[in-house]
C-alpha cells in the first residue's frame, strides 16, 4: 500500500483499499450468517446442531437420558404458562398418542423440562394430570440447581425472557436427543410429525 | 465534550438500551455513530491517499451498518464482551468514517452511497416487520416490529436530511457544478 501511496495514483490505492475492505466485510458477513444461510439466532442454533450434534453437559438430566436408553423428544416449559405451552401440551398429547399407537414407547419418549424455579413436584404432577400424560411415554422434570439449570439451558441454546406478569417467553421447540445424550436435531412446534419420524429413525439405527 | 458524553451514555445505559431491540438499534447504535462523527471532525485526514472521493470510508460504513443489522450478530453483542467491544469500536469508526468520507465525496458519490444505505436500511426494516418469527431470541416479535419501523424511519430521515442540507442545489438556487460548467468544486479534496 505504501508503494501505491508514493506512486502518483490515489485511484489505484483506493481500488486496492476498496478490495481489502470488501474482502474483510464479506468475510465478516459470511461468518456472521454461517455462510449466508441464516440471519436469525434461532435458525443458527438449529443449523449448528444439525451439522454438529452436541453432547449435553454432565448432570442429572444427561444421566437420566442415558439411563433411560430411549431417544427423547425434549421440550422446555413452565407449568403456569397459558400461551404457547398449552398448544405445546396438546401437540405433546398427540405425539404421545402417536407413539402409543405405533407401539414405539420402548424406543421414543417425551420429556418436558421445566425451567421455572417455582415448579415443584406437586406442580409438575398437577400439570401432568391435566395434560393426561402417560408416565411410560411422557415424563416431566424440574431442572435442578440454578447453576445446572443455566448450563443446560445454555447448552440447548434456550433463552428465557421474563414477561410480566409472572410469565416467560422462550424459544420453544422439539429437541431430539439420542440415546447417548447428544442433541441431534431441533424442530418447530408445528413439525411434531417430522420430529417423531426423525426420533423413530434414530431409535431404529443401530 | 459531546462525543464523550454520547459514548458514555451509550456505554453506561447499556442494560437499559439493550433491553429492547428498538432502543438498541435506534438509540444506542446511532449515539455511538454520532460520537464517531463528532470525533471525525477533529481527526486528521492522513489516509486520503487511498480514499478518493471517500469511497473506502463509505464502503466501510456500508459494511459495518450491514453487519450490525444481522439480528444474530446484534444479539451476540448483548452479554458478549468481545462482540460488545467490537460493536462499540466498529460503529464508532463507522461514524467517524461517515463524516470523513462524506467530506471527501462529491454529490454524485454522496447520492450513490446514501441511496444504497437508505435502501438497505429500509429493506432490513421492512423485513424485520414482516418476519412472523423471532429474529433474536432475546427480543420479542413485537419489539422487532418497532425496530423495523424505526429503521425505515431512520432511512427516510437520512435521505430527507441530505435533501435539506443540499436544498440550495436541488432547488436551483445555487448552480450545480456537475450539470454545467458553472462554479468549480468547492468541497475539500
């Protein structure tokens, strides 16, 4: 560049500078959008998991998933939720029926994890009863100690926003976790069938 | 000093400004950019040799603007120290280079640049409003709609501000030296 500066052509120097700026800028944008494929945080989260399955952090949840030995479709919720979680509840009911109907309860299960510190076992039981959860197929659990809860939510990429009054907003989705405790794929709440098909496929694989 | 005050406000009020996408994009980022603009007036113009018509400066402004309009990147700056630092540094630089670049550019280059910047910003703003899904997990859909409306408004305001500043030429009160051989260029080179 200095050589260009000393030469008499600011236009050439500007062209070189522009080229440099363009390369840097496009590289930054390429990296920011994972190769011009995503702009939203949620899309990026799903794409990354799709390409690189993630082992969940050590803790009771991971231990439970491994001990159970089934592929799990995991969602996060809180029992007081009156908006998205109730529709999530009904799609979970449908998933539950579909699993039972296919006789796949030994391969795939549903796991609802509450991120609300106020959810104790009584609240969870009440919620499970209200949702007609079949305990063979659909388990509910509260997340343990705050630090472990945070680690797990971070690993899953779940962002929980407090929303008044006493509510939360969070990126709800179906998370398919395999038998070894790896988060393999994330599906929209509208894609319950696809999530189940994928989970069954995983369960059938050796 | 105004620039320092703006920068301090953008930094000190971070928790409040970054709590909403709209205030993040439409108060904090512009405050940093304006601080940069004010600094740009005092900084020497040593790099003019590779910045004919402010092209390099303005290109950097475009790319920095585009970068922080990617929702994922914006979100990463919330609570991420590295990205937060990168945001402050790059937007401050962009504000500085906007001042320097515009001072070096003739009106044709200014219109080219401003037109593209406004179009980009307005389109991003419209996309924000039309997205049914959350773009950032830390910001609500309602919030991103407000941010979107704000970006479109900002684009319109920037275009309008340029027109007001150059109204003497636009209204033919002053001869335009690009369309005739009237007056010679008066802006700094």
